[in-house]
């Protein structure tokens, strides 16, 4: 990794992809706060999931630049690297929703697979010393039974077009290290929750529907288990991996926090004072992974990372954030998203 010094301080210029999305925008806020000497370049195509409102207040920060660009655009990616000369890349840009990938996998293959390769090529053309942190997901491991946890050595067995596209990108990142000696690290995190998550994902969707007394669509029996991590804990793990992760390695990220979906939905209803009669059991997601659970021992023992937020405190704060930011929810739900939403759930709601 190349570091330059200005006035005796270590200076780093980091290029983030997908910085207008849920995790990316939280990461931009986090890094500007935690690394005041770093410069950030945010490259985002502003798809339905990317929203500059998530970054309001920082546009005028002299250490931050936004570039509206698609990572599958080779010419533009090369010129972005030429102009900004980053020391490191944090690659988050992706199509991220499993249900959408079932309806149409093509944008997932384009952005998650092709886009990752184009970004790797642009990074390598710029410098093989440029550290490339690839933000992947625990979903590449497939599904677990009632016991056990995913380790970094667990074989990849993706079950959805989304997770298959992410697993493909993990393989391309691995190949870039083996073939070209690129300085890459891959992370695989469990489900995130917190502010600015697009309300197609479980937690913000259920909060928005419950607030409006609309049905809460629970897939199948609702006993599927997810391992929830607060988004800024993911951000602190990414910073630890960027600064101290071993080149060529994979790090799992998770907070040992498993919950069946139905219990999460009940917690939301309870906090909002809404009745359980709002729950609608709908047709299950095809290929639905039953249980995810991450073993983060490598990250904690090698890099000293631990999560700082508990579900018991951070979930109620998150629910309150969506209630307090009703206008944000309504704005991002408008337009293209509503067509998708009514198409999909119009069929699934089994009243
Ligand atoms: P998101 O859907 O909220 O945001 C994705 C961002 O990428 C958006 O800002 C979008 O505009 C941008 N983008 C999409 N296609 C692009 C393209 N072709 N070029 C440039 N920008 C593009 O996603 P998220 O939940 O913030 O996830 C971020 C990353 O973290 C993804 O790579 C995802 O696979 C991974 N991840 C997410 C979770 C989770 O729980 N959300 C868990 C583990 C890993
Ligand atoms: P989601 O937030 O889409 O994340 P992922 O599929 O990547 O884990 O879904 C989390 C869990 O919630 C998953 O088991 C599917 C389930 N789910 C529902 O039961 N109803 C819903 O409306 C949604 C969006 C998800």
C-alpha cells in the first residue's frame, strides 16, 4: 500500500464505490470522522439504491469528492484512477437485493461480476500496490442447518443469483491476487441494519409498513435465521481490514447475533405499538437460505476487532430513525421502486 506524507502526517486517498448506498454512505460518514487526514473519492452510478441525500452535509467537505459513474464503464474508470490516484479502493458498489436478483439477474451479473473485473483492471493499470478491499457477503457460503457457523474456509455454495454473482466476484478478486500479485483483501459480512437502508430489505420494509398499518409480508414460516450487525460495526471492521488485513486473505465479519425473522418482525411491531395481526405469511422466496451465522474469530483474533453496538440498543434506535425520517423513506420508495414493489408483493400477499 502506498502512503504519502503531507506535513509529517500519514495521508491516504481512498476510492469508495457504492458510497451513496446504505453501507457505503454510512462508511463515508464514518471514515471522514475517524480518519480526518484521509481524502475520499466516492464513485457511484446512483441506481435506485443510491441516494445523495444519504450524504447531505458533506458535499462541501474539501476532503470529499463525488463522481457519478458506472463501474462497468472502462474508459471512465481508467480516467477516475488517472485523475484521483487512490492509495486504496473500498469496493461496495453492487446490486444487493436477493428478491430482485430472482426477478432479473442481468444487472447483478453486469455490476457485481463484470463491474468488479473492470474495477480490478483499472486498479491494476493504476498501481498493483493499491490495496483493493472487496466487500462481499456471508451469502456466498449458502445456507446452514440448525448448528454450526460459516468460517472463511467454508466452501462457497451460493443459492441465489445475487449470492452467485457475489461469489463470482470473490473468485475474480482472488484471481487478481494470484495472477497479478494485486494487494487484495475480501470481507464477508452478515446482514446489516441501521439508517439509510433501502426499504426493500426486511427491517426498514417492516418498519415502514407497520407505521402505515400495511401488511407485513413474512416469507414462508418466518423461522429463517439471520445474523444481524449494526452498520457502523461493519464500517469499523472494513477500516481494520483496510489498514491491517493480510493481503490475499478473506475475513468474515459478524457480531454473533442470530435472530429468526419472525422475532425481528415482532420486536418492530412491539416498539411501534402495532398488532401482530398485521403479519401476513406469504409464499416463500425460492431457494430461501434457512440460516446464516458468521464465525468472526479470525477478524477479532488477528485484527482485534469487536462490534460496539448491541441489537437490544441499536435496533430500537434504528426503528426510531425510520420513524423520524419518514420523508426520506417516502422519497426513496417513490418511482421505479413502487412498480417493482406492487408487482412482486401483489402476487405474494396471500390474504
Ligand atoms: P445498496 O444496494 O444499498 O447500495 C449499492 C450502491 O451501489 C448504490 O449506491 C448504487 O447506486 C451503487 N451501484 C450499483 N450499481 C452500480 C454501478 N454499476 N456502478 C456504480 N455504482 C453502482 O447496497 P448495500 O446494502 O449498501 O451493500 C453494499 C455492499 O455490501 C454490496 O457489495 C453488498 O453485496 C455488500 N453487503 C451488504 C450487506 C447488507 O446487509 N446490506 C451485507 C454484507 C455485504
Ligand atoms: P433481506 O433483508 O432481503 O436480506 P437477505 O435476503 O439478503 O438476508 O431479507 C432478510 C430475511 O427476511 C430473509 O430471510 C428474507 C426475509 N424477508 C421476509 O420474510 N419478508 C420480506 O418482505 C423481506 C424483504 C425479507
